[in-house]
C-alpha cells in the first residue's frame, strides 16, 4: 500500500498517545502508519503542534477506525448499567 492510500483519522499530542491508538487499531486488524513532525521527534517537544503525530489508516478502514478510537460516552454507559 502507498501512503496516499491512507487517511489521517487522529492527531495525537505525543508518542505515547499515538502508540496506544496504533496498538489498539492493530489489535483490531487495522494497519496503521504514524507520521511524525520531525522537530518534535528530535527534541521531544509537544507544544503548539510541534510534537503532533498523525495517525493514518487505509481509506477503506477510516470509518471503522474512528469508531474504535472514539471515546465512550460515560452517560450512555452509566444509563445502560443502571437499566440492567
């Protein structure tokens, strides 16, 4: 696959966040590329977008990947638990 076949689904503010998302998506069978801002990687800067890391997935997995990394709505979870 070529990088142009990939789309950005998230912009992480540091390597830890990007790697957690990457691991989660890969565990679901979705290939992931991380695109780093070079200055952030060299100096470890994560201010004003310098340390941002773009999380990319193949175009055909975009919708699925976004659903996987979307934060859970705690109100929905709490309501489901109380209705059980």
